[in-house]
């Protein structure tokens, strides 16, 4: 008995088994840790994929409204709304996101779109998104050229939402800063009075520039010795361009007018001062024509405080009575007329500048000064150059934030 108790055989096996158990515990712990890290890595990858898609949707939406700015239309977009003028093409958003994470919709909510964007109006001076933004109009209601864009992306049922304040960018369209640019100019009477005030509200007199190409003789038909143009600045130059804007620039103005609801398509003609007045956002009124616009009586088109732009592509413009026009009058003269494209009669008055393309001319002269130079009119034309995210406003929101 004593010998058996002193026998140490088997103790080595017990030690080996203890070490094996410890090693197995360590191995299982490492496997569990590796599995956890893999799950966390997968979750992070899906979150990153969702964030990337959300950011891409937001950028695509900003690019699209930079082309067609939303002044009245409600803008909410997803992959099914590509036909909407204000929405980006689904391919423009999704072409770069075709990997495994984006291969299928959320299984628990299959109706959830892969991405969605919303436009909301901003408040003056606002730089940070708040939940009150969601209750505002889904377009630029305050006409300040700035809106919020919010985008959602759902990848493998993981939703990420991003927001940013987006401002419209524009660039000036250059047009001659002459009180009149036309092929010819004539007055309808020979009275001793000022018919064209070339100084007006400017610091220096503006020019009347005439091309005189195949024009009536004389192409500057007025009583110079009776002070009808004061200060006298009439010049002739056959090398002056007969087209103020290119076709592309004209299309930009048409797009602005269409967005603002001030585009008059072929077959329709404005007849009232209100219909010819530029909206608060400054978009031009564009009349496609053919249309001979004639306004008389009393009233005004635009105002001294807010001059506007009237573009008539095909047609003529007659202003009579006591109506005042403030701003830029641009006659594209697509009908290729060599006659009087602009007629200013009675006590009517244009306060700004007049530009007539081609061989068309302008006739003025009646009871008072019919044309007064305003240098602001030359700076009213703006061409869209897209939209840009305001610095410091891009943020990620919890998807549950309303």
C-alpha cells in the first residue's frame, strides 16, 4: 500500500492534460475574438458602403439642381424618378456602386430604395441643419439661391443619412453696356426735346452703337441739332457683333425662365405688365414667339428698385401709354427683320438698355424722354454654373432623425 502511494507514474499525463486544456481555452478565445473582429469589420464595411452611396446621391442631387434650380417644384428623388427634371439619373448615382454590398435590397424591408434624396428650403443665415428643416417647402421658396439637400442610403439594411447646404452658382453673361445697340435708330418726330438720355443714372454717358448694315439711310435718323440725344454719343461701327449672346447662352436664359415659370413657349404671348415682369429671384422673362408684344395704358414692367430682363426671341416690342420698363430689353430678332423691332411711343419710357440683334432697329420719340440709360441693366444677365456645397455644412445624421 505504501509503495503504491509513493508511485508517481501518471502525474506527467495530468500535467499534459492541464496544459492542453489551457491551450484549448486560449485557442477558443482567439477564435471568438477573431470572429468578433470579423463581424465588426463587416459592419464597418457596410456602414462605409452606405455612407459612400449616400454621399454620392447627395452630390448627384446637388449637380442636378445646379442645372435646373427648383423654384416651385417639390423635389424628392430615388432610383425610380430619373424622368423628373430635378432628379439625378439612377445610373449617375449607382454605376460606381455595384459590388457585393449593393447587390440586393434590404431583406427585412425590400421596399426601401437603395438611395433617396430630399430638397428643403433654408432660413436666412442658416448654417446648421435642425429638425425644423423637414417641415419646410421642398424647393427654394425664399428665392435666395440656397437649399438643404438630405440623402439616405440603405445598404444591407444599414441606413446612413447625410445633409448639406447647397448654394446655386452663377456667372455673369456679358452684354454691351450701351443705352442702344442696334442696326439703326430713328426718332418719330423732329421736335426740340431729349428723346434719349444717354447719361441717365450713370456716372458717364453711354453710347448709342449702330451697325448700319443694309439699314435705312441715314441709319441714325434723328434731329441732332435739336438735342434729341443728350449727351450726344451716337457712333456707327459695322464691325459690331450682330448677335449679343450665343445659342448656348440663350438656352441658359430659357432654362432659367422655364424653372421660374416665366418662359412663354411658341404660340403664347404675354399681354400685361405683370406677365412681362421678372420674378423676385431675378430670372428673365423669355418670349419664344413668334409674338408681337404690345403694352400700353399705364403701369410698369419691373421697378426702379428691381430692374429685370425681357428677352423676345422672335417678334417685336411696342411700348405705349405711360408704361415704364426697367431693365434690359433684348431682342434676338430670329425673324431676321430689318424693320423697327422696338417702338417706344407716347409717354412710355425704357429705363435701362436696349439690345437688338441682326438688321433690326428701334424707333422712339413722342411726348417725353422715351429712353433713359441705367447701367445696372447690363449686369442683370446671369448664366448658371452649377451648385456647390457650402463649406462646413456637410454632416452625417442618425437615420432615425426625422
